C-alpha cells in the first residue's frame, strides 16, 4: 500500500481511481476548489485527514476513515460507495452518506440533514447524529448507543434494529417494515404511523398521537408520557408499564396498561374497532 503523508490536494480528481493508498494527515482544500478527489478509488485508508471540497469519495470500494473531518462544503462526501468503515470521524454535509452499501460507523459526530438515504447494510454505534431526514428509504440498519436529534427519521426503512438509543425526532418510523426498537427513549410526535411489523421493547415513548394506522404493532413493557389519542386504527398487542393518557379507536388486538386517562371509541369510526383494552 502506497503511503502519502502531510500533503494538500486542492485540484479536481487529484487521486482519481487510486488503488491501495494510505493517506495520513492530508488535506483536501484550496483555491482551486477541486472536487471528486478520490472518485472511483478502492482499498483506501485515510487517517487524520481534513476534507473541505465537494464529493471526495464517490463510487469507491473499501474505504477506511479514522479521525477524519469532512466539512459541510463536502456536501455529499460518500455516495455510491461500499465497504466503508468510519471511526471517530466528524461527518458533515447535507448528504454525507447516500446510496452506499455496507457501512460500519462508530464513535462519529454527524451533522447531515439527509444522512443515509437509500443506504443498505449500515451499522452505527456510539454516535451522535443531527439529521432531519435520517435513513430515508434505507434498509438493513443497525443502531446501538446512538443519540439522534432530527425530524422525519427512518421513513420507509425496512429491516432495522435500534438498541440503547435516544431518539428525539418528530414523525419517526413512518411506513417502516420489520423494525425493532429495544431499551430506547423515543421522543416526538405522530410516531410510526403506517408502520408494519414494528416492535418496541422496554422503551420510553413520549409525544402526541403515536402509533396510528399500524399493522402488526407490538409494545413489550413500554412506558409512555404525554401519549394521547394513541393507536388509532392500529392492529396492536401492547403491554404498557404505567398509565397512558388516552387510547382512540384501536382496530384490533389487545392493550394492557395500569390505567387510562381516557378510552375513546367514536361512532364515526371508518373501521370496525374491537380491540380488547385491559386495566392491569
């Protein structure tokens, strides 16, 4: 593997199609404002590097990033790439990771409004993320010990496992399929409408009108706060530790809680609603 240390690359396609390259303490910046520095590269390692130019890592195979920083000027630093490992990095840019496969991300600070769109096979651990539309239409996602601040996260995601996370995000998990969330706090509004096969286990759920129009919804030993008008038109099996503010027109299944502020079955319901509601 060829090693390059302490160099600056300002020009366009500076290392185009490189193969077997290790970059240490290098910088991608300068008045030439070049883009696509490492496009179509493979077997690339970058350690302690700084990137401030557009689209540095497109169509790459086999990328290792350690202690690197990508500024918001990179815009979309990782796109159409695969077999990516990022450790202890700062990832910025509106589309910091998009349409990639097999990415392992740990110990990273991420500030990217559209992070992870159409990505497949992403593992993220011990990260802090600020992302407005995190993982839109992505699949095969694994998150552990992640703190997320966002708005419309995980929409149309398929096959995901979320563990020991804190998710502060409005409208999360809409239209998802086969998602499991364990030992996590989920704060927001209108949680997981239209989801299929969503399981929440040992979770804290906070926010108005959660979990409506769901199919195959399961809550196992979950606690709630400020959850009013919950489960409207959902097929649900729920075991809630403590009380819930209100339940409205659950379509089928069984809900068990210690208490209910209100249980609402309306005459104008557009579906037959015969869910069993039990006070423990």
